[in-house]
C-alpha cells in the first residue's frame, strides 16, 4: 500500500503557491484496510477517508466509466489493482494529473509540468468529454492563471457544447463554478474561454461582460458579489431575475445584482442630483435597512461606470443615516407626520454635505 500526494497540491507547489490542503491517492489498499488503519470513511460516491491525525483526504485509486449523460453519469471502480497512472488518467487537465511519491519524486505521465511552464490548459484524454463540468473548470483555471487553452482542448469543448452536454448540468454546479471563476484574478479570461467554445450563450445568455469593468473589479480586489453586480449593470432587471432564478443564485448575490439593475438610472443621475433625488435612491435601494449592501452597490456602480460620483453618494448616505429616526418619531404629532418629518430631516442632512441641482 502506497500513498501519493496528487492534484492541486502538486500543481501549486510547482507554481510556488502556498499549499493549504493536500489530497492523497492510495494504491494497493482496500476500504477494510483503511478503516483498520484508523482512517474514517467519508466518501459517498467512491471510497474517501480522513487521516486520523491530519484529517487530510485519502482516496483509493479508482477509474471511472461513462454510464449516462451529464457529470453524474459515471460508474466508479476502486480496487487494489488500480494503478496510480490509471487514477491520474481520469483527471481533467494535465496540470492536475501529477503526483509525488513518498520520497518526493514527481510523477508526471501526461506532461503537466511542461504545460505549467508553458501556461497551457490541456485535457488529459478523450474522457474529458464525459463530464461537462470540465468546460467550466477549464474556464475557471484560465481565470486563475491567465493560461491559454490548448487548441485541441478548445475544439473538444466546442464539440461537447454542440452535443448538448451542458444541458445536463445542475444549476447549483454551474453557479458554483461561475462564482469561483469571477472571483479569480483574471475573470475576463473565463468569459473569453466560455465565449470561444460556445458555452456562454448556452449557460449565461443574459451576460455579455464589460471586460474593462470586470478587469477594474478584479484589479481592486472586489469580492465575488460585487463582481457579479458589475456584470448585472447593463442587464434589464427582469432578465437578471430570470438568470438568478435559473442558476439558484444565493440571496446575497442575487439581492445586490437586482438592486444594481433597479437603481441604475438613479445612480447615473446622482452626480448632479439634489437631496430629494438622492433620498429617493436610498429608499429604492433599501439602504437604511441594508446599509452594507448599499455600500457594495455604490462600489459596484463606480466600477461599472467610473463617471458615477460614488464618493458623493456615500457622503450623502452617511449624512442621512445620522438623522435620529427615533427622536423624530417621538416628537411627531401623529403617525402620518413621521415619514414627512423624517424625509425632510434626511434631505436637510444630505443638503448640508452635498451640492447639486434639486430633483
């Protein structure tokens, strides 16, 4: 029985990137032997175990055979006779199909180290076509490293799209890979790869990335939710709502993206807007109840449209939030007067820090 470090840990070490987690493949063992050695089984679809001390994942060497459509249509075979090279051969890209043996020797049967040096994303074998998630993974790795996709791999991805393999992806998996991709250092590359293989029009027809805006968001280190909101900037609210429902986008990302669509016109006009128009923006964005989301909205709008005076918007909002709503409610003669007095006080506060024409 031998254990090998595999996959991302080997790739990242060769790139000089700090390795946070290590995955292991065990050759020549049975599940019973692993349990007898103190490993705890956690694998649902194939034999994976946690080391009793490090809690790192150890998977038995396995092969996979296509048994249906989509990324779940596989039969897994794990047995002591499965070799390390057979296990590596089922992986997606050459840069992820390397291992190190217990002595530290690099095992690289498919040229992953060379492709790392050349900055190339290349599929390991024709079995790549059996899992449509791999199209999204290639795009995500392009966004992480700014690597180019090998011509033969891009051709294979195009054939997969033409064969309707993407239709078998579950929405949550599409969103998971997409959200990771837009959070990478070079998210524009993800869009370029998806567009070149035809997947963008199939999976995300509502989105046509403003490459300059997305690049600005990445350069500034904006979080994924803000980057998604930047992508929502040119999209109609109804179309963005449909996309969010289709991909089952989480509430926080969905709420910020829809707020951008809903408030876009007021945000554009805010540069010369007076106190009443600015207050209208804050109300439409639900800023007083969701102040942190509003700050993210202002940031996304500035990244999407640099001409927007986000500093002025934030200054006005800070002034409006200082108004003591409780004191106004207590002093008002009746419930009907509270809102009018609160609006008047907030407009006065905004006027004290902002200049501009009234609206």
